[in-house]
C-alpha cells in the first residue's frame, strides 16, 4: 500500500503524509497536530523550520487553507 501524498502549503512539494507536519485552525491560531488526528480542516507543511515560517507568514493564505 502506498502512502497518500500531501502537498506542503508553503513550498508546494508533494511528500508522503507522515513526513509532513499537519496543522489545524484552532483558537484563531495555527495549531500543530503531531498525531494528525485533530478535527477540522488541516493543512500540511514540511517538518522544516523555514517552511513553517513561510506558512506563518502567509496569513492571507490561511483563509483558503482552513476555510475560515
Ligand atoms: Zn515545504
């Protein structure tokens, strides 16, 4: 069985789900979801500090990502 691929919302790279960090929208903030179990619309980002920072910078993108 092949692992589903997810796209990093910062750099746009497609990677296996487990190698990306999942985030959900919670309490008006981006919340990491290490176990990938939290409810809500999630976004994926590389486990990479640079990519994560990019995600935090793209506040305009959040609306679309998390369907706010
Ligand atoms: Zn990335």
